[in-house]
C-alpha cells in the first residue's frame, strides 16, 4: 500500500503545533460537524496564526491617503418647463426629480409686473391749461401791464406781491395742464416712473393727461419680426453651418421688458444665438420633417429664455441655411457624389426590371425555350443592350 504526500509550501513550517484548549473544545471555531470526537473527517482546518487574533479590514481603508471631505448639499436646479405670466414655475414642475435639467429660469423681481397707470382724459389737461392762461391774462389786466389799446383795470397798482402770486399760480396751472397732455397711439405704450420707481403702463389711445413729473419711456408693443445676420451653428453630425433666422415676437410685459433688462432687443438676439449653439440645425437639403423639428425646438427654447423678461416669441424660423466656407466645397462634392450614386441606383433598378419583364414575357408566351445556360446568356445580353441604350439617351 502506497501513500502520497502533498508538497509543503516554503513559507509554511513543516510542523505546526496545535493548541488544545483547556476545556477540550475546538480552537478558533474548529468544531466537529456530526462526526465522532477526534475524527478527522469533520474537523475544519486550523488557522496558521495562533499568537494574535485577526480581524477583517475593508479594502478601501487600505488605500486611503487622506480623509474624505464632508459631503456638500446641492440645491436642485429649476427646470424652465412652464412659466406663468410672472415668470414663476408652478409647484412640481421645477423640482429635481432625477431628470436632467435643461435650463434655469432667470430670477426676476416678482413685484415688477405690468399694471395700468392712472391717467386722466385729455380734456382735463386742456381745461387746466386754458384756465392757467386765462389766469395769467386776468392777472396782467389787474396789474395794468397790458398794451394801451386794452382798457386797464380801475385802480391798477402795478406788479405787487399779490399779482406775482397770482402769476405763479396761474402759470403753474397752465404748465401742468398743457405739459401733461399726451397722445396715445395704437401699438405703442408708455412705461411711467417716478424717482426710479415703476408707476404703471399706459396702453390707451387718443388724447390723455399724464402727470408731467413722471418719466415716460415709449415701448413698441406691436407684433414685430427680426431677421438676424448669419451666425455659426452645426447640424446633427457636427458639420459647421451658417444660419440666418427670422424671429416673430412682441413685448407682452412692458415693465419687465423695459426695467428687467437693459435692452430687450439685444437680449433677444443673444438668446437666439445661444439657442442655435444648443440645437442641431437641419442641414441644407434635409426633409420637411427635420426642418419643422428644428423650428419647433428653437421656438420652445427661445420662448422659455425670454418669457421671464416679458417677451413673447411666436416663431424662430431658419430662413437661410448654408455650409460654412471652410467645409462648403467638401460638402458640395459629397452631395454631388450622393446624387450620382442615387441616379446610378435608379438606372440599374429600371434596367433590371426591364430585363426581367422581357425574359418573363418570352418564356410565358412560349416564343423561346431556354435552359439555365441560355437564360443567363440572354439576361447578360439584354442587360448590356439596355445599359448601352440608357447611356446613349442620357439621364
């Protein structure tokens, strides 16, 4: 009977003494699993290290160089999905719900909202001005300073303190009456302010009286269109383009458009350029569906960016799309090659259909009886003949 022994590793001593506990139980969890006491079948292998107790160390702690910084709590971005007339996002629309935020609604003063200003009919200003002018004339007659043909007042004593006070009151009434007259026109509005504070907007038409102490800023509220210069853009493949767009817009909130930004027209142009950078534009020659998708994406993006400043955008349409000068020649050659390949494919398809139709008619009518070899020869000859005929006739 022969016995085999397993080789002993070099780093393990040949004889490892086993420590027997005083209580007679197994050492380090080595217990008998259902076998007789002292049996070798159910005893677990003893550990190699008996002098010290070992513990499990997490792997990530072995490679830590420095303590990790404390976590920073971030606020969720507000998504510009639907904003109301005040530029606020409804509850539940702008909270971070795990989706990627597209754009952030600019913060606008909530108190800066268009409201009607208090004005009076123009007849009131006319009456006040006439009364002031009449008061000045009466005061001059009372002071006796009118030209000689006019009959002087009895007992005229000249210009005294009372006459000067009457002049001041009548003159102030006339200046306030005539100075506050204004003419409102359709499609135009006035934004009124007093000492840097917004006092309201006037959208009325016709003759009216406005406090002459208020600062007036005229705003065009008609439907307007703006066609910009060609700007740089890119298509879905990243090819450089130059795009000129037509923007149809109007001022919806005059207070925010005038006081919320320095120049709302320049802000609109900047938003259009930013949208062209973020939205891939349909390349020249693309289908109608791709062009409409580009228009819808640009319109939604520009409308969301300009809504907080009181602008209403109806459409952003690319009116001229062309390749950038540095890639125009290469893209032109590529387009010509694609058209040529498409033409060749159509010609080959028509030739194959003609050959198939000819062979089918000859065999079905019993004019010829062809085996496989003769059929292949006939197909080859007909194909060559039809291709030569198409080549001589031209495309």
